[in-house]
C-alpha cells in the first residue's frame, strides 16, 4: 500500500494550489480527482469538435497575485487576456457601456446623466477604498473568535493592524455589509441600466435578490479583484478556464506532486478520531499523515465521513449550512457574431463593434428586472427573464472556436436547485435553455440563426458532474452568517476540522468562493505551521 504525507481530495483549483504549496515545502503529495480532467469547475471542454467551452466558471479576477508569483503560473502556461468592459443593453434599445478606462466611461455616462458621470467617480473611489480595507482578509486566515491562546490573540492583533478602516469609510463599510446591493447603488445613481448592472454583482452565485439585505457584500466581493495590478479588471485565461487549471496542475507537478484522475473518493478513513487515508471507489486504500478536502463542506462531512465520527451538534451545523444553488450556464457554438440591436447606431457610424463584444454583456436593464427574475426563483422556478452575464471568449482568444466562428458563455440567474411542483432538472433542462435563448434574442435577434450547438448546465448538472452540492458555485452562500470565522460553521477554526489531521481547502472555507486560490493557499500555510 502506497502512503503519502498529504492526500488532497479534488483537483479543483484550490486543491491543486494547496498541493503545489505543500509539495514545494517538501511534502509527498497526492491529489485525487473524480473526473477525467483536472480543474473542478475551472475546466475547458471541447464538447463539439473545434468549439471549446468554459463549461462552468468563465472569468478570472480574484486570483491572488502572490499565488501567480509563488507558483510561477505563467511559466506553466497561464496567460490572462483582459475583458475590455461591460455592455448593458437598455429596455428602450439604447445601452450603457462601462469601459476599463475611466475617461471613456465618464464620457459614456454623461450621455445618460451628467449627475451619474460625476457620481461614478465618487462611487469608484469609495469601492476602491472599501475593497482595499477588506482585501487583507483574502490573504489572512480567520482567527478564532473565542480562543484566548497567545497565538490566536497575536493573529487578532495582526489582523486588526491590517484591517484599519478610515473614519471616512467606516459607516459606508457598515452599510455595505448589511444593505442590499440595490439600496447601496441607489444612493449614487439614477440611470436604470447602470443601477441594474451594478446591483447584479450582488446576486451572482447567491440565492438573494438585488433588494435582499446582505447582497451588497457580495457586490464588494466581486470588486476585490485585479489583473496585472489593474483594480476591478476581469479576464479570461488563454485556452479558457482549463488553461488556468492546467497551469495549476503544471505547477503542482513541477514541485513533485502527483495527480490522479478518475479516482472518486468513497470514504475518508477515520481511526480513533484521526484521519488516516481515503478509500477510492472500487476499494483501493491510500494512507497519508494528512488528508485535505477541497470539496464543499456538505459533501465532505455528509458523504465522505461516517456519522459516528462527528459530534451531533457539528452535524446540525453542517446540515444548516446554506448552500442553495441558484445559477446555471448555457454555452453556445455560433456560426458568426450576434448583432445586438442597441449597437445599430454604433454600426451605422462605422465604428468597430469588436471592443463592445470583447468584454462582458450584462442583461440587467434595471433593478426591477433583476427582482422579478428573483421572484421566479423564490417559488422554485427558473427565471423566465433571467439575469445573464455573457462573454464571447473567442473574441479575445480565437483558439476557442474555428476561424470565423465563435463560442458564447452565458452565466444565468436564477436557476434554483430546489424546484417546485415536483419538477426535476433533467426533465426541464432544455426548457431552461430555451428561456435563456429567447431572452437573449430580445437584445440580439439573430442569435437563434447563429446557433450550431448548445450545452445547458443546470444546478443538477453541477452537482452530479462537478460535485458541487446543490450546484452552488461558491461551495456555500456568501452571507454574513457564513463569512470569516463563521465559514463554514461557527467553532470550526481556520482550515482544521473536528477530526485530527483532516483539513479543508475549498471555497467553503474562508475567504469564500470565486477563482481566487486563497483558500488553498491559506490552508497550505496552516498545515505547514504558518509558513509557506
């Protein structure tokens, strides 16, 4: 029987980043993945010949720069291609375009509201300062809220030193942590489409509406990213998200880690309260001094560990952990580019349409639209007029599709995991896909004529194919009761678990979801005694 220093369950990006750091420190590491390819939800798959889909996650911004540097990810193929901005079509056939260049955005907003153009600069400055205030938490393990040990008290002291809020921003931070994203942005703006597209950042991956308290923090969570030092920039890895996953795998292997695919875990071996190894489906046992789970908390503690190894109170906390899936994806192969009605004046002026289509396209014309989409989900139905975040990866990376053709990635909210009226996702998958395409066709009427293939990914598919419980893309909702030392549950300190030698390193731990790598990095740091 082969043994290792560390066995990591799941070759998602956090699992591979954790494994890379541990292997770099000299540990003998084995990473086990249930699917035939690495990446978890950060994968590129050629579902149809020549067309490469970013099946689940589709953009990068939150990835910590230190991880890129420490693991030398560019040497293993990581290249980030920035998206240029966000196009938001309006209900009346116009559009709002937010470019990454502040001057271009200002000129665009003046066209709609001089007041909003002025307010946008103040809003951007405020969000920058609030993000800079909170961002140190992304690179810091969450100290215990109750331990009086000298080490924990020192961690709290260091955190307080980092987490210094200027008095000018203290009340804004308090508002942001408790308000809805709609209420927060309505303090600044009046243009419906600008309000809609900003508030939409607060509903991504979370079963909340734009007027639900707490959604403003989710908006801030998405503001904390950067690419090459450019704050709030979003990008696509060359080769799709699978390009990022392969870079993580390459880094882990370069330090000596071993990765095995098609190895679904049946059980974590617990002996006298200590994690000793894993059993792969089929019966193979692998022993290790340390076991690390990168899968979500519910799957880890409810599926991979026998109940008798955990206290009943801990079981109750895990059962109450909110992990409601609310998102879907539709991926398309296109014979050409969609023609958005709102861009007809641009075309008529002879301007180049590529910059508009080389960024994100947000179907969020106003806050009421988003709230109505949420109304459907509250009652167990997918949104008939959903919020959509659309990207055409082949516009910035032609290798994603055959020459002259394109792939389109459509993130969709809402698609609740729990359906009403006895419905099941496999039975209504294509109905959901039709609703997405019908809605998109209201803004780009030629879209249906361009579709060569489509892939519809529901929360059920995310659970059964990618192992995401209830299809939750963040391994658990980003609500205030599930953040920092409360993530995943109160009393579970850092990345340790109630079982000795068993750690967690996935998005269900602090600092949460998104393609950031911080949970994997911080878990490795804790396993190594505080040093990477």
